C-alpha cells in the first residue's frame, strides 16, 4: 500500500469514506466531556496543521490522526492532566501568546477493515515528523489503552506496567507507541471527565442504571459513578502519558 499524508482540511472528503474511517473509533459517551465541547471549536479553527489524513493510492482515506501544540517544560510534573487539559492549554496558550514547543498527539484512527497493517504506527510517525519539521522539539501523547476496558477495576498506574512474557506492553496501543520508540512517562488518571443525566448514560451504555453507585460500562476504562438523586452520571477516563521525542 502506497500512502500519502495530507492535511485533513486540504479537501472535502466523501462522507461515506469518513463514516467508515471513524465507524469503530470510540464509545458514544466519549463526546460527553463538557470542557472538550467548550474548546474543540477553537482547536479545529486554530490548529488544522496538526490534523492529518493518510490516503492510499486510490485516493481513499485509510487513517487519520491529530494533535495540538502546547508549551511544556519537559517535566512529568509539568504535563497537562490529560487529553482535555491539553486542548485547554493549547487554546489558552495561543490566546496568551505563549509559544508552543511540544505536540500532544490526541488521537489516531484506522479504517476498521485495515487494522493490523501498521497504519496506526504510520499515522503516529506522520504526526511526529510534522511536529519536528515545524520546529516543535517534543512529542507526547495521552494514550488511551485499548484493552484497559477489560480491567476497569485495575488502577491505570498498575495496568500501564503490565507486560507480556516477551517483555512488551500487554496493551497493544501502548505497544504500538513503544515500538516507535516512545516511553511511558506517567499515568493520567483523570484524562477526561464525561458527565450526563442518568437517561443519557443508559442510552450511551445500553444498561439500566436503577440505583446510585458505581457501574462497569461497555468500553469504559474506569467506573461510571451514578447519583440518581442528582440525576447525574460521571465517568473519569484514565490515559497513559508517553513521550516520543
């Protein structure tokens, strides 16, 4: 497969192709982060250079990835708290005239029928290359470990250390980053916070939530906490900070 990297805003993509590309990416509740909703419009307006699409020889989009530029002092303590805070830092940094020096890779997706062919790694590489070519000196990512949903009761600090017998990371997405040379920096136990009514959470998860308490939900990396009296469910998503450059 011959691939070319384009800015996603370079053309108008066929709707059906983009639906296919994003058809199995994230659970429905991922959009319930209110702070992300507040900032995402400015992210899309101000940072299109970091939204890339991989195109094959048939001009079909087969993978995509995006990130935001932030200022980071290089210390673990100075990292954003996670995905959401990275968007906030990027937007507010631009508003305040703070020069960025780091690309935060926020996500990468591959057309479901083409998973397992190295396209996710190609996307990460394209983002990393674009960052360095633009003068950014660091590349980090709040990684959403794909198999953490099988272990929702396990703290992310424990999960991120789990290894296979060959010494590689148990989680395949962490493993993909490590194969490209990235290293684990720290846990991001509250990378995102999703909030909704009980009815919304029942729709998003397909579960009945009859009482207040904690619930394991499909595709959730942690637990959903439901407060029936307040008519609210809150889910905090953990990630793993990894550094590429």
